[in-house]
């Protein structure tokens, strides 16, 4: 099909929506390492995990072999409120950059939560409701996950208790109020409401928190309250499974026009949006059907892939969660209170970590001020104010497009625009006022945190 027939926005019909989530692990020769019980050092059993997570979600978490999980009709009906999401050809950005590259982005911000997080939030809330639970607890960084879960729980009539990283709680008062609109309670983390929160505050006085801290508090609260379970917005296998709807829709839309991307780019914090976007494409690569270049983009302030260690570590700062083998900066690592938001997690998805270790994808870091400069340029030509997290992918996509301008290569680039930045205007204000600084942890900071990694004997 000729290029001039490719529309600015490619919309799928409801009938073209995926009916099943794709489990990338089924095509991985080297499966992600299992979660370990920190007390015994043995792989976590379903029974052990069910004390914290919903039963069906545990089944999805542990299944390395089932390629497709059917999406329940109730979840598909909810998806139809905002899905399929558009795949956009960035003609205006291409013209602005003067590049021969073709740029596409999958826009996940066309819902009230403003991000892709709703794809997994409704799934996890649905399974909690089906299990007969009273409610769920969770953490949130920039607030997109907390907002999405609040929406899902409000829709299904579940109680939702959110622990929000303190620096984001203070930077984004309107985001927390949206959560409260949907009926959730929101507590800045670390807090004095949990034992682990008190312990973290004693160890790190004045800390502005981290996702690792908030996870610890949410898990403690879930375990201490009968009828509650903990749900997580990233990192876990089950979350990447639900987010595969992003990549599946992207591939269906591109295939309709005979387009094959050369480079696929996503921002990387815990890995949910990146894993979801690349899933079907990576599956093709693993099966030897097609080749792609995958780029994970992380903030310079929290460089898990590029400066972390591939090892077993706690997913939380309070060290109450199972151990996951991942690229990590150490669970005690405290990132700078910058505006990378949801990307400020010390570790990375076990699935993505294994793929990175096996050489199937690459990773880069970008500076905070460069991210916001790219975000502003994108907003001016594409008409969408992007979230800071998404803008990490925008920056990398623009850089790749400019390389094509230098070399004359006509590469096709796909990146994930995970959400909007309308609740991030404090960050944009700081950027415009010249108050934003670039933060990079020292080698000593990282080494100090990594020195606290648990000792795990692997077979």
C-alpha cells in the first residue's frame, strides 16, 4: 500500500480487538528465573503467593508455557470504553525533524487515568472481585497506576488503598485527588501507618520515598487485613501479560498497511509498557520469524539496566516481598526526587531482564532536561502533552530519526506513548523556569546499595 494512503491515525474496530493476552514467556528458550522465598531460598509456590496475590493472578504469574490467555468478556467490555487505542503516524514530527525515517507511536493516554496502566488495573480488580475480596492495596509512583486502579475498583465496587511515593504525592496533588474521586484512600509513602514505613523513616530520615518503599507498605497492609490482596502495576509477569494488548493492537494495525517496524522503543521503569509493546514482535524474533531492534530507555537517575546488576533482589525496600532475579540497583537504592515518576524503581521485570541478558534488546539512559526538551518539541508538533515517562521514549525515537537523517536510511520507528502529562505541569514549570537539574547516582551510591543484595545460591 502506498505511503500516502496510511492515515495519521490508524483505528481498529471493536471486532479487531485482541481476544487473548499473549504470554511472551511461552516463546522464551531461557525462561525468567522463578520468584524465591527469602526465608528458604526456594521457588515460591502458588500457595505461598496466594497469601498476597489473587488466586487467578498467581496462576498467570507462574505459567511459563501457555501462549495465550483468553480475556474474560467483562474485561473486554470494559476495554471497549477506551480501546482499541490509536496508532499514530507522526507525519508532523517527521517533517519537523527533516528525517527520512517513518515514525509511529501507540497512544495509550486516551482514558481518564491518562496512561496504559488501566489495561492491567481492570484485569487485576476483576479477578479480586471474582474471588470475593473486599478490596486491594497497591503502590503508585507518578500516580498513573494508582489512578487506573482507583478507576477499576470504583467501577467494580472494591475498596482501594494506595500508597503514593511521597515526592509524587507532594508534586501532583491533582493526581491524588482523582484517585479520591474514584473512592480510594491515598497515603504518602513512607508513612507512619505501617511498621515497615516507620522502619524506613527511621533508617532514611527525611526521605522522599521510592516505589520500593511504597510496595512494602502496601504488602504489609494487604497481609494485615482479611479480605484484601496486594496488586502491582508493573514488574510482575502477570502485568506484562495484560499489557500485551498494546503490542497486539499495534501489530494488527501495522499489518493492515503492510508496515514492519525496524526499531521498537519504550520507556523502562519496571517494564510493564515496554514489555507489553514489544511482546508480539519479540515473540516473532524468538521464533525466528522476523528481526527487530528493541530499545529500553531509562532515566539517568535510576539506571537499572545500564548500571545495575543481574541478580536476585527484593522488589521492595522493606524486604518483605519475594526475591526476583532482575537487573537491580539494590532494594535500598533511593533515587533522586526528580520527575521520572513511574520510572524510579530500583529493579526491572524478570522477563525483560532475561531478554536483555540474552542479548535480545538494548538499553540506554537519557538526561531529565533532555527528556523535557524532547517532550516540548513533540507537544508543539504532534499536539499531545506527553507524560515525563513517555517522553523518555520520545527522546530516543527522535534521536534515532535524526541518525536516519544523517545516514539517509529510511528506518521505520515505533514507540510507546504511554500517557499524557496534564498532571505533570509542576515538572514542566520547573523545566521552563530553569530549575530542573540532571541527577545521576554516583558509583559509590550504587555500590553501597548493591552491597546489601541478599546472598542467594543458584543451581
